[in-house]
């Protein structure tokens, strides 16, 4: 961890006042510091850096894009399944014109009921 010059001097002043006020506690903290010098600080204790925040934001954006892509894929799959269930028609049937005598029955023959 790198500290600025002002932060380092502030910590040095705190350390000096601690040594003067409670030498036994200062000795115990010094021993603890020497024993733990080679260990890494746990991630949950570390303050996030600006770069860490940027990486976290990028990871969240990537996850959101993946969710959106998965949602589009699921929507396309649902539409394809609906088309299969409807008997292969991907679109609803065209609306009828409403003129009597021009509509056709299922067999393809004209509907003669409207002819007069």
C-alpha cells in the first residue's frame, strides 16, 4: 500500500505519540507488525481504490450485458416455440377484408353463403 507524504508523516506522528503515551501497547503493536509483515491483508479489510471501483463497475456492466443477451435469447426461443405450437405460423393471420362473398373456408373453396 502506498501512502502520500502527508499521510506517512501523520502516521509517524501518531506512532510517536502512542510510544510516549503507552510504551507497552506500542511494543505489542510493534511485535504484531513484525509477525504479520509477510501476510496479505484480507480483501474485506482493504479500502477500495479508484482502479478497483472501475474494475467493479466494468464487471457489473459486463454482467448486465450478459443478462440482457440471455433475455433476448430466451425471448427468441419463446417466439420460436410459440410459432411451433401455432402450427408453423410465425405471424398472426392477415385480417379479413370484410367484403361478403369473398372469404374462403378452410378447404380453399369460396363461401357461397354471402352470395345472394
